[in-house]
C-alpha cells in the first residue's frame, strides 16, 4: 500500500469535508473510517515484523526524501488517529449542528488529522518537522474556532507560540542529527544509534529534541496551553487529548528511544520533567471543578507518565508505554465526549453543580461509568493492566521508591477524576440544572459507547490487541524484539497491592474532594506565580521590547536608517575578520611616493567631508575624494578607468549642486556634537572594515585564471582589444545594463523632484 497516496488522499478530503459539513455532516465520518480500514489492512504484515514503506525524491541536493514508513509504533498511532477521528467526526455532526462555521470546522479538522498522519508516518526527519508544524497551525485554527471570544484568541495564540517555539528547537536538533549522520532518515538514524549516542553533540541534540517534544506534549512548565485550549469545542478537545497533538511529542520521544536509551542526559531530562509534570497535573486537577479542565489536567498527568516511562530503559517500560498509550486514548476520548454531552444537555459542566443524571441520561451514564472504571484502573478493563505495568516499571527502575511514589500520587488523582466523571455527575440525588437533560442522539452516543466497550473487550481478551498492535509498537520503542504476554491478572503481586492502595486513597480523597478543592483553590501562589501568569508577563515584556525597539530603530530618519545599516555591516565584517583569522597584510615594499601622496589626499578629503557644515561643502569635499581615487587609478595603469571616474565625479558634482540649488537644503549642519561624533565613528568603522578586507585580499596570492580568460577570449569572442570595455560591455553586459537602468531611474526621479519643486514655486508666486 502506498502510504504517500494515503496522506495525499487525507489532505484532499478537506474540501469534501467542508462541502459535506454544510449538508449531511454525519457522512464526513466516512473519511477517517475509510482511512482506518486502509491502515487495518496492513496490520498483518506489520504484526509479523515487516514494515510498509514508500519513498519519493523530494530535495535530493539536501538528501531529503518524501519517505513514509509504517512499523508497529506509527501504525498504532495511525489507527488511533483515524479510529478515534471517526468517533469525533460523527459526534461533531450533532454537537456542532447549529454552529455557523461548520464547513470550515470540518475542513480544518480534516487537515489536522492529515497532518497528524503525515507526522507519525514520516520516515524523514525534515518531513516530520513540516507535518509537525502543520499540526500546530491547524490546532491554532481549531482552538480559536470562536475568534470573537477573547479567551479563544488568547488560548489559540498561546498554543501556537509554545508549540512552534518548541518546534524551532526541535528543528535545530534535527539539523544537527543530519550533520552527524549525513542523512535525515529515521530508520537510518536508528540503525546508527551507537554512533549518534556516543557523539559529542548528543547531549545538545537531546535537549533540543526534548524541548520540542515537551512543548507539544505539555510538559511542565509548558503545560498551561493545554488546559487553556479547553475553550475549543468538545470534539476538538477530545481529539487533541486522546490521539493527536499532545501525543505527537510522546511519539517523537518514543521513536527516538532506541537511539538515546540509557544516555544520562536522556534519562535525566525525561524522568525529571515527566515526574514533575505528573505531580503538577495531579495538584491542578484536584483544584478544578470544570469537567473539561479536570480532564485536561488528568491528560497532563498521563503525558507526564508516558514521558517518565520513556526515560526508563528496558523492554518492560516499552510494553507499559504502549499499553498505557492505548488505554489513555480510549478512555480519554470517551470521557471528553461524555463531558460534552453533559455540558450540552444540562447547560453546565461545573461538577459541583451536577448530580443524579443517571436517571435522565442512562446511556451516557453507562459510557461514563465504563470509561471511568478504565481510567481508575479497575478490572476487568484494560486500564487495570496498564496501571499494573506502570507500577511494575517503577518497581524495576533504579530509583524505584521515587518513581513508585510519584506514580502513586498521580494515580490517586486519576481515581478522583474518574469518580468526578461518574459518581459525582451521575450518582446521588438529582441536582437541578439550567436545562432538562436527556440522552442525545445515536451520532453523539456511538463514539463514547464504542470506546468504552473497547476498553472492556481488550481487558477481557487482551490478546486481541496485544499481538497485533501492542507488541509490534513496543518492539519499535525498545529497538529489539520483545517476548511478553499481556494479561489482566498477574496474581497477588506488589503491583496489585499498590493498585488496592491507589483505589482506597483515591476514594478517600474524593469523599473529601470539596474541601481539598476549596483549599487548593485558595492558594493564590498557583495562579499568581504559575507558568500561565509567566506567559502573560513574557508577552507583555515582548510588547514593551517591540515598542522600545520601534522607537529606537523606526525613527523616520533616513540618516538613522543609513547609519544603522552601515554600522551593522561594519561590525559584521570586522567580527568575521577577527573571529575567522582573516586579517593579513600585503607587502608594502613596492609602494611608491605618488601613491602615498594620494593616500594623504584621500584622508584629507574624507576629513573635509566630516567637517562640512552644509550640503554644498559636503558635495565639494566628496568630489575631492572621488578625484583622488581617479588619480590612484591613473597611477596604477588604468587611464580609461581614471578618465571615467573623472567624468563621473565632475558630472555628479554638477548635477548634485544643481539639485541642491533647487531644494531647501541651505541650512548649516543641524547635528549636535555627539551626533557628528557618532556618524564619524560609524564612517570610521566602515572604512576600517573595507580597508582591512582589501588589505587581506591583496595579501593573498594573485589568481590569474580569470584575467587570463578575459585576455585570451576578448578578441575572438567579443571582437575587442580593450579588456575593460569588453568586460563591461560584453562579459558583464547584464550587470552593466542593470547599473545603467538604476542610474536612469535615479535621473528620472531627480527630474521629477525638480519639476515638482518648480511647479510648487510657480504656484506660490501666483
């Protein structure tokens, strides 16, 4: 199967989705369903150990190919993206039925899904970066789906800036990887993992790639954008949190795990930031009552868990990563869709104002209960197997006590969130809500019910998903074959004891949840000094910096612009000469007396230009500089060039004086002493730079190949004996034409200015 063709088809479905979105939007779900069936067709060969690949030439000069590859890990992600995408598209057909911009929404959501597929299937790092940034752009449009709301605009901008900023760091790491290996192939990179991991730049590359992945997967302190993105419609939130966007950073880290597994920088970064993210997400989840924000912070806990486990080397951690990834995608999509149903049917998503909805919404309550049980890690759901694997991985790690402690706290928070979504909203006495709730239509319920059922089916029969999807994906993460049997029951083990403790403490915290939430909400340091407030301060600082920079640079003065340009060029040239060791001195033994006199005349003329008090004196002094240069040409054996210089300088002085005579530029130099000194320093720096460059050039051995070519080809090709004329008129004809055109345009502009002044003067006289 041609993977590139599938990606092209996915992008090409966007116009069709927009067209159907305004007519029969439920049919839009057929697009991701068809793609999911195509990816299901390649499960057997991938499960047997093969990889499906496609490659086309893209930028051969840079060694970049449009290469796509489906192995166990990328195929698993592709199935999650398209499978959950089918549920999300179908759900949106009813949830967003009355939205005015529904065609645009479907088009952008389709492009987002296509960009995600391109990213997880790309086998070229630069191609992956392209799709990576496309996901940031399309998520910006989805999060800001209601641009008339200030919160939507801020959340969309924050998500874009954070993820794109991380993407730039990631691009730098990708380029360094390409420089080391000479290729941007992902599969080729993994084949040379020992060479890459041992390279001196490996720690820098790890930090750059981790920055991009952390920004995408909302690792602390970059996590606020994910919670703020909850202003997006619920279908977007469900898709972002379960199978797309935030999982892309996890995918990158998992994909590179075979390369950097065990590297000290890799382990420290991933376990450190992953553990911190788990704790931060747990605290923030316990202080929220908004259903979508509670789920958002639980996603942050899960993302931290995945990143931490990627940092722990070993086959067991690879199994735990993939199992937890599948489980989280299923229950998180289910619960987000349930939260959207609650919001739409009751008119609120504040969990403290909800209760007893099971009688009015029995099917929704069933989906919420099943999804929550999997989230809490209770048997017979596959979430139980995933939690056991997480604890087993922590117990097997070197710092097992620390890892297990963090995982215990995080899982307690997950149990609390599961209880909020199920018990608080649906159990207990009925609480009055702004709307009278009832179960929605089949299009909205199908997705959550199917996803919840899959969590139960995979728990009762884990071999249905283990051999075909989980083991191949875990093999890709570990970089070697894995022999592991996924099962629901492992006997009476320390992991089972930790699961019981987690459940007991989670229920205890939930029973006292209102008091804990209120106490945490009263901690003012969290919003005042948290990273979200830091983002606002950073944006304010950037605006102030931009305002100051505009005042300093965009002054409206041509003199200032010219000065800055020359100063920057001079400093850049001097810095390059000094840093690269390019300065050299020619042999001055052959210097002659007339040339020294001309040099003194040039210096005196330049000083006269600096001392000139008005434009007339300045033009005359500048003419002296030009005449001195012409004399230098004359003494160096270029009489034709010297006479040309004489003519040009004479005409320039006459024309400029004629123009100045027509313009109101007769006042004396208005610059203060400090400004004149500044301009003189800039001119001196530019002159010094040009002098040093010329001296360095003259110090190099003369390469006569070009001169010999002109001398040999001047007569036979250009039919001329004067080399200078032949070079200007024939060999550099287009260059000369360009110069003449510029001079002609300048003359026309000068004539227009003079004519305008003449008309203005005549009008004033009348």
